[in-house]
């Protein structure tokens, strides 16, 4: 019988968690460094990825964990900030952070409040509903999250990692055995825009991930560089806020209309792609990351229903100049005037660009360090992705120089070349999170096995007394 309220669902969830609780005991021995307690796992990022990893660890009874996020509670992740679509692009029926537990799923949460018929009435999940679901997920699992806490760096300290965080203007150190970077797409690099656009005054241009005053674009000519989903989302918002004209510039001759990641959505790929040889993984992801992702029909319609939008293909931006407050963009087909430019030009992988990874990035092996592809498949862009081990952890550029980086796990877009869309995809969580959690559990167990072995060898709790049952009954 389906729950008819959120309270009933939460009771059902508590029951489900009891039924799958075996073994119940937390099993990781506590660690201290000079009387300071050491976390088993510190997770950076309290959005959907960080919450899913935390849930997986708690389910495995690895309970001495902490999640930190620099945003206030309810604003973690992208959904209340620069996600300018109306809905998620992931189909509503695909599980994510629930990791296969039905009563923890979005569908169960939604139907408990609005009914099954209401769930059937939409195709994609509204981003505000998803953010609310994540807040409920965090509450019912009691995930330990510290908000308004920014991770600023990490270094080795003996057998542990010393992470620096800033909260309330105060810097403090956290000791941890494992660090999981789950802060979202940009935390393995930076959002990129062409140099000629970046050189324009900041008041006249922005990247799609930045805060943009769309009300100020009313009556203005807006140029959007790029033709991916984020570029279209931002074009739509500009149009909906009354921009006089929106021109979109696509460097390709034809728009990308095929969504390549759809063909990957099956257990074989999502679970086992990371086990393939380097040449196969490189060849596959070189293909997928080169053709990029398409946008949904709903996103296309949201933009193209407007009369004052133009999409120009075969139009890479070759230069930009400013005359007064008017921007002139040069393309092979001629110049175009604009009052404001939005760059939907994507993301560049570059660990060295992250200030919080200073002292880390130089020790991390990239794919360029580990694999030399055939001449026709070479790509400097792909070569900058970190080369991860089977547990989604960094590997050393120079073996033996910095073994501690193997305790830093990359659960963000940096994992894409090694494992496919695993660190940035809701649909891959069911497969990627258990892989990561099992690797962390395995490492902790092996590191502590001397303690476990001592407990095993000294275990002497008898199961029964030596008094015969017939005699005990008469006592």
C-alpha cells in the first residue's frame, strides 16, 4: 500500500532501513592524532553527489564522516543558482541518490505528497522540486553537513590528511583519513570563455554559470556564444526578461541534435566502463566528449518560440571590439553588434587552476602522463583529465613521491574520462557511488586490519553455558 502522506513515507523508510540494516554496528576503529579525533571521510560538497556518497557510507556503517558545503542550507549545488532550465534533463523515473531504495526515491517522496496521478502528469522534474527532495533526503538520513564552510586546501600530516576549511571567517583544520571531492563540475577546473570575450568589461559579459542581472537586459541586444544546453537556457531567460534581440553563435555548421549519453544508460556501461583498458576508454570518451551533448526538445521550444531569436551556425567568434558600450563580434560571416554577451562556452579541465588544490595538482597523474593515444586521437583537452585508480582516487604522477594523494577521491566531472559520466550524472549514481564507497571501505579495512585481526584472535564470547539445559530448568 502506497503511503498517503510524507509522514507515512518516513515511517515506511525507517522500516526499510531497519530491514536492510545488517550488519548494524559501526566497524571502523576510531583514530586520533595527538589526541585530536580524525574523521574517516570528509566530503567536500553537500549537493546531490556529496549527499549520495554520504548516504552510501552511512549504509556501509562508515559513520565517522562529515560533509562541508560553502553555501547556506538549501542552496547547495546548482539548482538555485545558475541552473536556468525549468526542469532537470534526467528522466523523472531514474533513481539517483536513493541508491536503489524505493522509499527514498524522488518518486516516492513526490507521490506521498501529491499522488501517483500528479507524478504521471509531468515529464521532467522541476528543479525546485529536486532541490526540495534533496533537503528531505538529507533530513531523513540525518546526513552530517556543515554549511557555510569552505574547503580551502589539503596537505598530508603523518598518516592522515589535514584539510583546511573556513567558516564564519575563521580558519580551522580537520584531520581525515579520506577526502572526497564532490563539489560539482567546476571543482576540477574552471569555466572558460574566449580570450577576446574575457577581455571585455565585466559589466558587458558573463559566463552562463555567473550571476546575471537579466532584468537589466530588457530592451538590449544579447549575444550568446555557444549552442549547448546551458547556452540555450540562458538565451531563454534573456528572451523571457524582454531582451530586444538574442543572437546565438554556434561554431559548428550544424547543431548537435543527438544526445549521445542516452545510449550509455544501461548497467553494463555505467557499472563496468571503468574496467576497460586505457585505449578503449580514451577512444570512447574522445568520441563522446567531442560531439558533446544535445539539448532537450523542451529547451529548443522554449527558445525558438520567440520571434526575436536568431541562431547562426558556422560562426566561431574570431574577434571582439568595443565601440562605446556596443560590442562588435567578428565571425566568418561578418560582424554583429550586441549590448551584452553571454558565454556558454563550457568548462576546461585543469586541476592546477583550483587554489584549494595547490600542493596537490602537481602530484596528480593526468591521462597525458599515463597514456599516449594514436596520432589521430590526440587531444590536449582530454589529456588534462586526472587518471584515476579503480576506487576513483587520484594516482601519483611520480610513484612514491606523494602516496597520500591516493586518499583523495574525485567524485566530480574529473572522473569522466576514467569512468564515463559517473561523477556528474544522476543516472550514474546507482553504479558510481557504490564503487566509490566500497573502495573507501576496502582501504579503511585494510589499513586497520591489524586491529581487526587482534579483535578476531581475542574474541572469546561463549554462545552457551556449560550448564545442561535440563539442570538449568530446575534452578
